[in-house]
């Protein structure tokens, strides 16, 4: 796909002040504090996945729920995503209807209630019901929070901060992993109730604070609240100066893009996601990376690491929990590095380079697993662990930062909530399938099951090479228009310049009128 070079004088880069950094500007520091609050939604998701991984290593949890295995174990893991699927039809309407902030708050309230029920569970049915509610509530927060992050961010920090959203999945995973490591020494049900209770901490913080933060300027413009949108942009991006060139460029481009979307019937409703060639290109990539992010062999590590370690002779609960905790820290380091470098290296370079590494490391893992299965070699078992760590770092550099960031930046505003919802729906379907199939396939095939993922990973790399489009160094509106061809970018630029020219004319007329009155 070709790219369109935006002239320097009509590019936002031309107006950005290099000296305005996140650490030396009080308003940007405040903005990033609000964004950290939104990033907690991803940490909540990571906490849940890692907690369930850790609970499977706790004999107290296994005893409380009658040692679940096979399909029952798959249901305990999958029910959270089944709950998420139930909420997906409603999440985009709430995000676009009442706003991003209120949707995050609504999801946080449900998750707090669910965490309380999960902590108090007296039966497996009660535990499953609580996990359904956790998935249901998390869907609303996970739909609105990344959009609010990308729509609020200062232009030069948008890509790293949006990439950071999914990367902080590991921060929640780390807390859960080490919480279960500490609680497994408790010789009663609080060994698993304590991690369940702490799952609600992030949501409690959001309940008290998120409504105090700023709303998306793009959502405000879409609701006709342009003055409020301009004040928000000016306050956080230019120390309150509404005439700042960066603010005016952003504001005019937002209005131009939204006006263009309104005039294009193909950008309205669910059918619009597939109505045009540009939208079909978007959805092809979004659906593919949603599957890739879950069907790359990472599901075995994320949800069934305990079983994988059992298969290579590492059966100690303490050792398994330590490996799980260290793996989350290792993966977080890779994801944070990718988030930091996304603007420098580009989306395409990261996905292709580390996608190839994922394939190589997974293949090496299979070889070590096969060697252990045949000879019970301790060196082969250690090799499996080493390549799990190397594969996890490659995955963290490939899909973790990009799956959300790339999705929200290639979608125009009117399709962003629905497109992100499609990503989450496909992700949940892929996870539910994995959570049911993986434990059954591991029991039936053992190490040979890994060969399926090696072949699939090779196919992923081919797809990424053919279809991923580079989007660095563009504004949110320019990136979204990239898939609609050069004409769309030109139209947005021309409309934005027309808004600015109209404003200059009105200001000139106002000055002349003021001058005549003073004569």
C-alpha cells in the first residue's frame, strides 16, 4: 500500500515545540497522571490471567474446587471471556453515547462487585459466576480506556502511550504472580481469596478518580461541545493557550475528520466496518492480529504454565510460582522497550523482526520438549524454560504493544469504538477456544501439539509482511485516513486549513469592526 507524504507546512510535526517534554511541563505531567489511571484497565486484565495461572499451582484452590481438570479447568478460565462476549454488543454504544470516562467508570463498578463475589465464593458455581461478571465489566473499561488514551495524548507521545496500554497487562500479571507466590503459604482458603480480593484494587481507584479527569476532545466535538473540546486541548497541550498552533492544528483536523466521516454514509453503523475497500483493509488486519495475539502459542504460557512445567518434571508449587513471576517481569521489560521504540523503529519493523524471532524460539522450544519427552534430560527441561523466556520477550515486542495501539490509530473516529469492539470480540473467541482446546490437546498430543503453533507462527509472519502498513510520524486523523487513499488525507488537510482560514478572516473582520468603533 502506498503512503502519502504530508507537506511539512501542513504537518503537525512542523508546529510541535521540541522543548515541551512530559517531564518539564506541569500540564503534561497532569495529563499523563490521568492517562496512568486509564492504563490500569489493562493491568486489571493482566492480573486476572496471571492470577488464574497462579491459582492452578495452589493445592488450597484445587481442593476447594475439587481439583478441576480438562474441560472443567477450561471453563474456569474461559468463563471470563464468555462474560466479555456478552458485553461486547453494548460497549461501543456506551462509549460513543455517554462518553469514554463514564464507560470506564461503569466497567470498574461491575468489576469491583465481581471481585467481592469471587473472594466470598463458597462453591465452584459462585466462583464461575463472579468470573463471568469480571469479564462483563472489564469489557466496558477495555473498550473505552484505550480510545481515551489515544484521543487525549499529546501528539508526540500518542503512539508510545497507546502502545503502553496493552504493555501494562504485564504489570497486573506481575502483581498477581507474586501475590499468589506469597499467599500459597497460607494454609486455608485465604491462599486464593486474598489474590481474588486484590483484583478489585485497580477498579476501586478508577471509581473514585476517573470521572474527575478530562474527556476525549474528539468525543466532545462529535457531541457539538466544540468550545469544551478546545479548552481541553489547550489546557493539557498548550498551558491553556487556545491560539497555540499545535492546539489549532489538532482542533481543526479533528473537526475536519469528523465532518468528512459524517458526509460518508459508509462510515456509519456496523455494516460500515466492511462497506468500503479502505474499511475492509482495516478489518482484515484487525481481525488477523486479534487471532494472532492469542493463537501464537502464548495461551499455553498465559493460562497453563503450571501444566507445561509439570510435563517437563518441574512440579514444585514454589518453583512454578517463581518462574511465573519472573516471566511476567521479563515480558514487561520487552513490552516497555517496544512501547518506547515504536515511533523510532516503526510498527512494521517491530512486528516482522520479532515475529520471525517468535517462530524460531518456539521451534527451539519444541525440540527441547521432544528431547525431554524421550530422554528425561534435565538439560532439555532447562532449555524449554530458557526458550519460553526468549519466546515471551519476542511476543512482548511484537503483539503486546501493537495490538491495541495499531487498531485504534487506523480506525476513523466514527468506527473506532465498533472496530475496537470487533478486535475484543475476536480476541475473546480466540481465547475461549484456546482455553478449552489447549488442556485437552496437551493431554492427547503432549509436545507434538507445539508443532501446530510453529506452523501457524510461520503463516503469521507471511501475513504481517503482506498487509501491515507503516503508520509512524502521522497524526491520529492522518493515520486513519491512510487506508482510504491519498484523497482522504488531502480532504482532511484542506478542510482543516479552511477552518483555520475562516477563523483568520473572522478575527480580521472583528479587529476592523473594533477599530471603526474606536474612531
